[in-house]
């Protein structure tokens, strides 16, 4: 991070007046620099302090009020949630949703990164560019496209299924298919991110390691397990944890595709909090639902921070 | 794409490695192309289908007698024309553009100043603050949107797009600051020394050395800020309900979809037009975009 720049090593030997004056000057220079450093960060303080930190603490306070926000009720909102079957179903759904989606994103991203990396150098850019398209379109809008493909009467997928004599599937009105669909769309949007991260990591593995492994007679599989994976371990864990956070806290896909339905079966914490807090006007209860995410996200965040620090010190 | 030709032109191992290895590599390459085409189909089917739908007439979509994956009757721009002639849709575009320009400006000024300070000017707590910036990047929107709803309400901004101008920087600033710290920290200290000896002040140094040298990072951060504020969805859904204040994402989802008979052609045309600016930006600046995406985990 910041280091002292352009300054000679401070002298502590007996001081003549000129040297003392120089030292004073230097100290003033450091102090001025610190003050300026602080001043330049003020906009950051305002944005992060006022619109992230304060809201996060405010959420804790809000979650302990009654619906009209007139009375302090302690943990009653949480107690109420814990007693509801729907809440537990949402928790179960969000865990299944996030874990499954991240698992497939990680696997598919890994495969795609290897495929692109196999190509001759000059062809890679084109493929990489094409495969990033799902990540670049705003998720709410690309999900609209999926929604249309899943449409019950006009479904383009069912048209293909009908062609091969398959069944007619009620993609978004059958709970299990609806759950499958939200995961599928999430995988579609998120896989490119994994691919790009892994591709960057693959390129950072020194080629000599593979040459040495080849000389030792390692098979392709052995190279993957003993060279590639250990070298990428850090990036893989950072990417997976980061994606777990984002997927856990998803809103766009479920809102556009199913809006929580059928019969609330596809709600995840984000959409459920929205339903309770904004649509039904019970702000404290909605805030409580959001806060349920906090401990899980906190643990993931701590591990990511550790991974990023390790990575920074390795480079 | 001629797969065989590409494969034949591909890398050929030289010398000591025998024919079997060369053949193995060739097969690996061909297989790679086959699977990449599968991936390509998976990734491009939704945008393709959106495009096809948007170019069809409503009667063709409704009749259901033709193959939905192709335009069987006639290509029509009617859906696009209809939307662009609709004051409401143009209004969404204007709102999104205005909000995005303001948010990108606010976010970039904030992040450049903060990143310069955190990477070069030390002050009490600056190390901790840099870590804090990274952690706020991990705070998802769904965690704070309800308290923000109240805060925005108290500020009197509820149901105006100014709420978005105030709130969106919280999504962009942490990541932008974080990657810019990385870019600034990688600038050699000798450059600062030379500038200091020449008598340049800190601000002049930032403007004349750091910003030009770290331009790729600044471009990457700008693209990021642009993309998140163009595509943000949860905050406008929560804070805005008047149609004249909505941005594109929320506007298309809440107002183009109405009634029992969906205007599929125009919904898809709207979604495509709304996606165009980030996609075009990305097509031109892909390398910066990718550098920015991967920098989050590798720099700092």
C-alpha cells in the first residue's frame, strides 16, 4: 500500500539548526499529505458510510420494530418468521438454488475455460467474446427472453419437444420445473464470469510446469489434477465464494421469471423480502428477512478476503 | 465456421514428439471446437430467439402455425418503430441515460480520488479503509434495499429517478475503488519521486501522472460503473412506481407486460434495444472489460 516516497531516511544524529528546520519541514509535509489523503476520501466516506454502513445498521434497528414502526418489539419479527413454514421453505429454496447454480456455473465455466484455452491463440479472442454475451446483457432483460421461451402456450422449447414426440412441459407453473428454470437461467448468466476468471488463472500457470510434467510422463488427467488445479485453487475458491454471495442474494431472475410463484415455491430471500417489505408494506419484517442473509454472507466474505490477501502476497 | 480447416491450421507440435501425439492434439482440438459450438448455442440461443421474435409480426407470433425459431412470413421493424414512437419508452431511455451519466461521473470522481489516497497518501486508518472498501463490494443490494427505501423516503426522493442517482454509486464505487487501488499501486514509485523533485503537488501528480498511466484501469472501472447503473433492477423496482420516472429495466418489465395478451414482439424489441448500449460498449472495449473483471480478485 502507501509507502513514503521521495524522502530521505530520517536523521536522528545531533542536529544543526538547518537540519532541524529540514526535519520540521518534512514532518509538516507528511502531515499535509495525510490531511490531503483524508480529504480525498471524504466522498467515499459519504457514500459508503451513509448508504451502505448506515443502512446496514439501520436494518438491524428496523427489524426490531412493529409493522407501523411505532413500537420496539425486540426479536418478535424473527420469532414470527421462524414459526412460518413459508419462511423455512424460502430458506431451503435459496440454499438449493445457490448451491446448485454455483456448482454448475463452476463446472461449466471450468470446462469452457479449458476449451477456449485449447484453441490456437488467435482464435481465442473471438470465442471468448461470444461467450461473454450472457454476462453483458442486463440480467433483468435477458431473463425476459428466457421467460418468453418458457411461455406456456408459445414455448419454443415445447415446440422442439413436440417435434421429437416429447411431453408438453409447464415450465413455469410446475413448481419443480420452475425451480429448475430459475437455476438454468442463473447458470446461463453466471457461467461466463467463471470462464473468464478461470481463463485468466489458466494463463497465469507457468508453461514450464506442464513441460516438466510431460517429461515425467504425466497424462493429461494427471496434469490437470497435480498442476492446474493446485495452481488455480485460490482463484477457484474466490470465484465460487463470490458467486455464492451474489447468487444467494439474487433478485432479478426470480422476480422476472416466476415472481416467487407458483404458490410461493420459487421465492428466495431477496424476492421474499421484497414481497413482505415493499409490496405488503411490512418494512420491519422485510428487513428481518434480508438480515437472515447477513451471517452466511459474512462468513463467505471473510474467506474471500483471506483468499484475495493470499493471492496478492503470492503475486 | 469450417472446423476442420481451423483444426488443420492449429498448432502442430514439432520434432521429437511422434505422430500419435500430433494426432492426439488434433483430436483434442476438434473435440474442443465441437464442445465450444455446444456452449455457443447454449449462450446465444436466448438473444437469438429474442431477435427473431422482435422481427416478427404479432399475427405470426399469435398464429402459432409456423416454426417459432425462424421468421416464416415477413421481417418487420414494426415492433421497433412502435416503441420508438411511444413517448413512454423514449422517456425510459432518457431516464436511464441521464441516471447512468450522473452515476458514472459521481462514481469515477469518488473512486479515483479515494484510490489515489489509499494507494499513495497514508493517513490514520487508511489500510483498514481499503479492506473496508472491498468488504462493502460484497454487500448485496438485497441486504440493504429496505432500509435504503426508508432513507430515500426521508430524503424526499422516493418515486423519482434522483433516488437512483443517489443510491447507484453504492454498487459501483467499492469495486471501482478497489481495482483502481490495484492499478495505482502498480505504478512505479520512481515516477512520483521524479514528479516531486520537479515540484509537482499531489493533485497535479494525480492528474498528470496517475490518471494517464492508469488509463486502462480507469476505462475498466468506467465500463463497470456504466454496466451496473444501466442494468440495475432491484432499486428502481423498490423506489419508483410512477411510469414517467422509471428507468429502462424496470419500465420494460412492469409496463410492457400487461394484460392477458402479451405484446411479445415489442417486449423483445424493447429488451434488445435496452441491452444494446452495454453490449456495444463491450464489443469495442472487450479487453478492458475482461481486465477489469479479473482484476477484482487478482489486484490490490
